[in-house]
């Protein structure tokens, strides 16, 4: 009896000194496919808006993605500085650009492949300098079918992300490949349900909308689930914060 009492006390003392998992922040930097949306844009939904529902209360999602931004404009507008200055050890930085970087004819936004790689590398290296954990994500595909056959629109930009991830040994979630697989498995017409397709008469889109880039609430959740799938595949420490 005494032995059991001593053992119980010892276990209680040990438990008192075991630190619970600390709260962490997942910072999200990217473009409109990830960004939080204003009410006037509803039902357009960035996948970052749905991401938090997959995690427990010990994770804070700080989504800094913005419509229309590229790696270049995100840096030039000091948006990256705001994230960098607030990073703490153990935080994650999910990095997903490409949709606007590829607009090379748009000054201050579009960038060459080499500059794209340079900017992505900057995000990675500076996040690591704060002992945060960068995760690279390839750009999500657009819904692009011609005569029922899927066609790719991102050119060499997804491969550039893969190259940076490989050279810097960064965890990579290939959202490009995952989203293509999702959309092609659904097919041309059914996949419209994932995107911001609306009939005329909606209060925010009186003339209707046919948007093959931005997501519906359903699409945002499906895309966020792909990112979670990637977290599990990579066996990131974030797995322990996921809600079963």
C-alpha cells in the first residue's frame, strides 16, 4: 500500500513538471487563393479561411495572404517584414505564391523564374533564422478544361518551388499536383462546385460569376484538406495538433 502511495506521489510530481505542448502559430503568406475574404466577396473563400478548423485550440492561424500579391509585391509592401518581425521559435510559415508571380508583364508583380526562386529562398532562410519552420506549397491549379480535357496554366512556376524545396531541404506540400488530381477526378462540370460559380441574381454578383481560380466554401475546405493531407504525409510535428 505504501509503495503504491509513493509511486502515485512520484508520478504526480513528475506530471507537474511535464510541460504541455506550447501554443504555436501557423503564418500563411500567399495570394488570393489562400487569403481571407471580405463579406462583399462572399461566397468566394480562400482556403486559408478553412484551414483552422482542422486544428485544436493550441494552434493559431495567422493568415497574411492577400489578393493579387506575388513574392515580389509581398516583399515590397513590407508584408513579409510584418510576419518576420513577429515570428517566434517553433512557429510555421506556409508559403504559397505563383498565380501572380507568373504575370511577368505586370510591373511590380510578375517575376522571372530565377527571381521567384530567390524570393522563395528569402522567405525560407529568414524564417529559419528566427527558428521558425518554413513549408513550401506549389500553387494550386486553376480549373482549366478544353473540350473536357484538363490543361495546365502555371508553366514552370510549380517546378521552381519544387527545386527550391529540394535545394534548401524544405518540407514541400505539392498543392499543384494534389489539386489537379482532385479536379480531374471530379471532371469538367462537377469541379465547378469547388470554384466561385454563381448564377445571376446573387447579391454580391448580380450578373453571376464564372471564376476558375477562386474557391467556393466547399472548394476552400477541400483544398485545405489537401494541405492537411500533406502535413500528415510529411509527418510534421503539426500532426499532433490536428483534430481527429
